[in-house]
C-alpha cells in the first residue's frame, strides 16, 4: 500500500483550499478531493511501502523541534500527463527545504522508495493538489475557473503526518510547536 508523509494546514488555509476543491467539483472538472476523507496537504515524500512504527517515532521526535511554518500559495501548476492534474504551489523557502531534507534522511531508511525522483532535492517542489487526474478536454475550464481566483494568499503548516492511499486515509499527524 502506498504512503506519503505530508504537511497539513491551519483551519483558515484548509477552508481556502477546500473552496478550490469545491470549485473544481462545481464546474465538473474533478470532485474526488472534495468527496475524500482527507484534508488539504502537500507531500514531503511518497513511498511504495513503509515501516509505520519507526517512521511514526521519527516524525514524533521531529515535530517536537519544528515550529509552525508560514507558507505562501503563489501560483497554480498543472502536470500535462495523459490525464492532467492541477496543484497550487507553495513558495519555496530554505526552511521548508530543510524540513523535507530532514524527513527524507530520517524516514527513507524505513521505506521502500518509488522508482522516480520527484521528491529528491533539487527536483521536489511543495504543492497541494487541487484535482487528481481528469480528462484533458476539461483543462480549459479549470484554467478559466482558477484565473478568477485570488493569489497569492498566506497559510500556516500546523501538522506533519502520514496518509495511505488510495483512497486517501489519514493515519496520524503531530502538531508542530
């Protein structure tokens, strides 16, 4: 079963992103995320398999030293796969890169990595999915909708946790200090 280590947002940021999820559903692009049991998040890492107990201990220890993280959502991006998906990008800071690097150093040894490099340093970028895969014909409708929204906006990362998927299921999370 696949897993991801994720950052979760404060209530205000959660609500803003859920409004974007709802907007994508309302215009008929994708309703998966708004119907899911998960909260908006961004992925620090993804794994094919994971030793949950050891990673849980590592994350618990780490979150006792990491302050709540201010972030800015600055732009939208889409991945032009056969079935594209759209994300909202977080501005990259040294702090967020350092946290991701620490997570990878402490948790990768307890996991089976995927055979892709999306989460490697110098390649990874923090983003929050607004859709999962959808038909290319809907891309124009999605871009038109997003062009009528307001960016940038600020948020706070308050927790770090683990999800398993599909479907997305929150296993646990820990508050940052």
